[in-house]
C-alpha cells in the first residue's frame, strides 16, 4: 500500500522532478554567507545589538509561539484542511494556560494550553470535515468564537467580585500570576561565549553572541518546540502514517481507493494542529506569568504566513519563525537604531535581487528592486533613526515582504481546502 500511495502522491504533484533540491553543503554555505553579511552590517552600522545574545535570546522566545502556530498550520494543511483559525486556537490555549497555571503551575498550564487549542481544532474539524463547511468561513468563526469565549470567561472566572482568582491578583482582563517556568543554562560554555561576544571581534563575536542565546536561560518549552519540529519531519516524511496523511492533502480520492480512512487522518491532523497552536498560546502566558486579553497579538496569522513562506515544510516554517521572531524581538528591545541599520541590509538584498532578475531577463522586476534599493540607501544616510510607528509595524512589514518575494516559488498541497466527501471516487 505504501508504494501505491507514493505513486499516487507523486502523480498529484506537478513539476516536482524539475525542482532543484538544496543539499547540506549548499545550506551550510548559505548560512556562512549570511553570518558574514550580518557581521559586516553590524561592523558598518555600529548596531551592536544586531548580533547580541540578548537580541537572539529574545528572538528565540518570540519565534516559539509563531513557530508552533506555523507547525500547527502545516499539520492541518498537509491533510487538506485550511486552518485560518490558528489565532483563535492560540487564544484558547493562552486562556486555558492562565486559568490552570495560577492554580497548578507552569507545566500544568502547558498541558491545559494543548487541550484548549485541541478543542478549537476539534470544532474546526467537525465543521469542515464532517459537515463540509467552507474552511475559511469555519476558521474565521473559530477566531470570533474564541475571542468572545475567552473575554466572557475571563470576566466570569478572573474578575468576579470576592472570588479566589481576584484575591490572587486577577481581573476581568487577566488571570492571577503563575510561578516561573524553569530555564537551563550550560555552565562554562555560556560564560565563555559571553566573554567572546564582549570583545566585538568581526564574525567571531557575532557567532558567539548568536550561539550564546542557545545556551543561556533557555526555556524547557523551547527545547520541546525544537523536538516537535524534528518529530514532525520524521513522522510526516519518514513514516507510513505521514505518507497517508499527506496523501489526504494531495489526492484524497486516490488515498481512499487504497484503503486510507481520509476522515480519520483529517481529524487527527486538525486536532494536532489545534494542540500545537494552543501550546504556542500557552507559551505566551507562561512567559509573562499570566493570561492577558489580546495576548496573542496576531501571532496566529503570522504563524500562517511562516507556513506559507516555509512552503509547507518544517524546516521552512522554522526559518520563517526565526525571521519573524527576530523582527518582533528587535522592535521590543532595540527599536529605531537596529531597524535603521537593517535598512542598509535590506538595500543590499534588493540590489542582489535586482542583479538576479536582470540576469533572468526580468527587467521590470530588476528595475523595481534597484529603485527600492536606492531609496533605502538614501533613507539610511539621510536619517539617524526610523519612526516609532514603523518600528512597531516592522514584524508585519517583514511578513508582507517575505510573502511578496517568495510567493511565486510556493506550492501548497494540491487538494488543500477542497471539499471532500467519502465515496467520491466510486
């Protein structure tokens, strides 16, 4: 059956044979070039926080909830169910974590967040898989339902006069505080990397600052998230279960004829999707020690963008989450000076893109990229900083730019979002 499923899946994917696959040497070369470029940008602009341990530590924390939401979207859409309700599932997860966390601690909060998000996933699965509701409509409904439910329950459970929750510090907008989640630091290595970073040597100190973020005050939930990304890759791309699940998103009728229970796989995928998004919401509550109204802040939608940017692959989702997490952390930590320095880096990228487009005989795109690069260079030299409003919007601007630049190279699962009823192939 597995061989037949592989054949059916390959037939459903056009143009896969002509796509060039990145090998590990090429990936390592790209990473090395990126590190040199960032080091040069830091040295030229003097924006020391660009590669600091604090910046990348904050970026790692900011990337976790976005990455979990993106990974959740990947599970759902690989099975053929569009999940625009990730934001609502994150809300349910963050609320459940706040409700349980102040009473039973952060680990119980994480478990509650998983269950809360899975509940949102179950609602979406029932609507789309069982009743055939349009996936977009169902996802929007989940978001609206989650927003209303969490606000109502917060008022009822946290803000009720005379309640234990209010006595412990809760109100109608937030839960009482919960204890800290433990973190870990690699002794010796963390101090050594911090010492190297302090010398401000070209490349060496920059690499030390980046690596230091991975061994200094790292949450255990961050490690769990890394494990979930690795596990997702092996489960969906290296197991019979994953092959069957992905066949439901590529060719569900063919999968059905080969004996796959498409409904069951779609249900499982959407439940896991909601659970992962709920864990992302729980991470937000645990990180600040309480649930707060509006806590997700659109991260579910950014997670959806990382999934698209990552071309529905775990590695791509991780890179996208890292990029958006970096931008999010930068606007919170460094503000104007670092964003101002990135103007020069973005100008360099656009200049390279212009050359590539010119080489491909796409003169109009090359001209647009070249003009944008010149404008950014002029902006960098004529101004010392950027407006606060632009700094705060930088994560969302980065989201739009990335999707605009990479949209032509993306290929979603072939049957993603399409209605499916059992017995269609008969």
